C-alpha cells in the first residue's frame, strides 16, 4: 500500500527534478522550460483504485485460505520440478 501511495508521488517528483537538467527548451524551441502538467486527479484515482483492490483481495484470500495449513499455503509457490515422492529431497 505504501508503494501505491508513494510511487506516483515519487514519479511526479522525479519528473519535476529532471525537467531542469534536461533543458527541454532546447528540444521544444521555447524561450523557457515548459511547465510540468500532471493530472493530479488521475494519480489520486490510481492510488485509490490500488488501495481498494488490496482492501478487497486481502479479506477474500484470508477467507479462502483460513482452513489451509500454513505449510501448504507457503509451499504453493515452491519448486515444482520435484515429484510427490521427492518432497524431502533436492
């Protein structure tokens, strides 16, 4: 959730910091550097959508995995090349 909130803000900060050193006025032919135009409402909307998705996914996954043993849940993403008889060996 921190990444969802801080990511767009960090991107906007980096865009603001790099506009000066890039000297975009040379590329655009303007007398001054162009101003950064950021759609703040869109950044807020993306942040809210990510937070809402996390708020829905976490309780659903928690309810689905409630009866599973922790060792089974953690093993789901493990090594898949071993057969069932090879569980203890590598």
